[in-house]
C-alpha cells in the first residue's frame, strides 16, 4: 500500500454508502457490495478500468449484490461515462468532496481518490486493495474475493 494512504483494513467497519445517491439506485439494500474508486471519469486509464470492470460485471454479480463505482465526478457525468464504457450494470456514486474516499482512507491530496477496491459485506470490510495499475490485472484478485464467502 502507498505510504500516503491508509485504506481501511479487512475486518474494519465499513462506512455506509448513500444508497439514494446511487445511479441507478438498487431495488433493495445490497448486503454484499464491491466498491471501486476511480480517480476521474474520462481519463484514459480510468476508461480502461471501467471497461474491464463492466466486462467482468456479469461474473462478479453472481457473487455480489452490487458493484459501485465512486469518483469525484458529477453524478450525471459519471453515469454517462460508465454507460459509454458498457457499465450499465454498475452503480455510479459521485464523491466530489471525497468524503467517502477519506472515510475509506483512499483520498489523494490532489483531490482525487486512489484506484482502490473494497469488498463490503454487512457493514464490514471483507477485502481491500489499492491498484497502482489499471483494473484489468487486479480483476483476478477481485473475482477471488467475490467468489469467497466470509
């Protein structure tokens, strides 16, 4: 992990997500969520991340109730960005003030969230990782989290 960040540890209580702010909102409160932070919608590397996550979504959604992508972008911009990358099954969560990123320990001083993923189950962090590289490589790790039941 980076010396500048302090991501929540496995077993830590997970800060609550504002389910009403999700685009689209889930039909029921999810019990098992894959929370993915992206620095900035529209950045080339974030587009690759979103495409890889969107492609993996059908497989991941067999094991988790929702995949939430959070970034500093405005809600409509983030939703449009995810849709353009094939991420219709991903839930967008705008975090412009980095409140959620700070709560999860992944806010960069430059006003962006680090590329990070958390598996949250029933209010607890079950797995966590920072990704210094684009998501396509860590997807195998994320798949292994999602398929394991804690």
